C-alpha cells in the first residue's frame, strides 16, 4: 500500500504486505460508502501516521450479507478443515510476530516487550480453538418413556459481530473470532478507532490461512460513527450473535439493542478489581504479581488491580517497597528499548486519571507519588501514581481507573476486607494473597467475581473461562466447551421406535 503524502510511516516492516488501511469485505479491501476517513494516532507522540475508512450504517448490509453468504458454505465444512485453517492462521501470526508487535506499539503505545507478551498470550486462543473445533459433540440418551431415544446435535449459530476494544486488540479478536470460526460461524469485526491496523493485519493473515471470503469481515470507523455502526450491526436481522468487550455503560446499550430481536450476546464489561494481601502472604510473590498486573499497559486492562487492600501488619512495609519499585519505572515511547511503561492510549485516559486523582486529593487522600500528566514528545503520558487514605466517597474507589494509578487501603480482619472488596456493582476479577489454605478456599467462594486469582495476578489463559458477574457482564470467552458453546445452538431430536422384543 502507499501512504498519502501527508503521512510518514514511523517504522519499517519486514513483511510490508501486512500493512492495510482499508476495510475488508468478502475478500477485498474496500473504502467506505461515504469515502470519508479518520486518522490513527501514535499515542507516544500524539501524531497521526495512517488513516482508515469511516464506515457507518450504510456500509453494514453489504458486509453482513457477505458473511451470511459465506456462512451457508462455511458451516458445512468439516471440523477438521476448520481446525486446519485455524492452525495455519496461528502459524502465520507467529511467523509475523515482529511486525505485528511493531504495529501494536504504534497503535496502543505499549512497550515492545508487552506487545510480544500480548501476541504470545493471544496465539494461545488460535491454538486452543483449533483443537476445540473437533471437540464439538452432541449426545444420545434413553429418556424416561419406553421405546424412545433422545439425541442432540450442535450447530453454528450464524453470522456473529465482534465489537472490540483498543487495549488488547490482538487478544480480543483472536479470542472472539477463534471461537466463532471453530464453531462454524462467520464474523464481522468492528475494531476500536485507536487500533484498526493491528486487526486488519490479522485479517489479512486469516485470508492467507485459507478462510473463505466473507468468513471474517472488518469494518473500521472513527469515534463519532462508532455508535451508529455498532447499532446497525446489533440490529441487522442476519446477525445472530454479538460479542462486546468494553464499558458497562455501552454494554447495557448493546444488550438493549440485541434484546429487541433476542440475539445471543456475550458481554465482557468493566472491572473494579480488588486485591487482598494478608499478613501471612509471601510479600515478594504478591509484589511481583500485582506490580506487573497493575502497570501492564499503563494500567489499561479490565482485570487490572484497582483497589489494593493490605493487612495492617505488613501495610507500611509493602507500601514502601511498592513506592521504591514504582520509582524505577521508565516512562516513554513503546518503541524505546529503555521504556518499561508506555503512554495511555487516548487523551481521554489522561483527563480521567487527572480527574480521579484530584477528586481523591480534594477529599483527603494522600498522593505519595505521581498524580500528574507528563509532557513528553506530545504523547499521552501519566506518572506512576500511589495513593493512600482512599474512602468510599471518592470516585477512584468506585470507578474503573484505566491508568497507572494505584490505591492502597489498610484492613484489619478478613471479614472487613471481603465486605470492602465486594462493595462494588462490578464483579470481573478479584485477587487474594495468603498462605492460609482455609482462608483461600473461603475467599474463593466469598468474593463476588467471575474470576479469582489465588496467589497470582495472571489468571487469564485460552483454556480458562473468562468473564464476570454482576455489572461486569455475562457469558464466557475462552475455556473448555463454554466459549465455543456461545456460538452454537443445541438441536434436540426425539425418536420413538417399535419394540418387537
């Protein structure tokens, strides 16, 4: 592809064929019906480096009908063939790891080491779902009535839509599309305006892996047209399933729109994840796990540590160690080898982080370090921030932070900590650090979250069901059986036969 003269590509790729900036529909790179485009910005410099089509509702029908047409044939392919395509896709992504990491750095801002980490984590999904494709099975059993048999078959649901966020674009597309394609569904992806190029590169590799035209379509758009494009997808009669990852506020809108036509929906929404660190914990283990969890991608993860509760016996020591380690963080552009934490991905992230810190400060919280925007090369940088004295009337205790801002809260008893941890309308993930096995089992059952990390801050994997409860959504992604089941229907057959014995 050739860039317009007004842009200068800030990197070079070993495989230039990966770079695409048009939507992908039925095996072709296409512009939007309007012909309008938007700019993709490097969050490390604040400078645009490429542009993509602004698709809107007028572009939806053609893409959906392409996927529906493809579905009629793709659903009939044997599971083995679908698995082979997924394995090939997986192989191509791994072969192009360096280039995909480069694109990811310049779209999300995350350091290159984290970009590698996301790719390695994400290809677990293509590998896993390739295997799952051949594990889709029905059943046969004898019911209560005599001379009868009941049997079930699993069939793909139809065309699915994926509305994906910008913080982990590779993981989100491979987790959603991997399950859908394994099940025999086709999919239309609406990337976040911040990260369309990464997803278009993955889509290019999917086409090279042999997926037929229409199996995986992509419609890009800007922030302004995102609601219109998303609603058109959610309401289209041929879309049978919508998978959304994003905020609780938008998730509720998606659920309402899909309810009108009783579409199947998976929602992976916001988190306000607590960490409980007890006096008997291995503090080195807790520090290494939670430090990485909190500062990964500058705190921009739904399962990151939002509220860190530390028991009084180790509170001061743990806080001092955290501050010491935080002071060593090198903030900079993700492409800089010295960088250990990149920028937040959008200017809105800076605005929200600043507002949350100021609200906490005004209500009596103590800012031990950080709390400010960093003016550096025009990028969206924010200082690693440590806060204590947080109370429940502060916005920072109630909202998803999505920034490198750490809040520490002292507690005395297990009961007190559990009550505080559960005092949120969200329930995505919680984390516990203790060497008391009785306590560990109690908290696994008592904490109100869909995922519990027990002496670990990294509990997400392709083989592990991912999803929350309460207002963090419903449905599961990844994991044995459950993720592919989100894209299947179960059809029941009942047979009565004449018994001649």
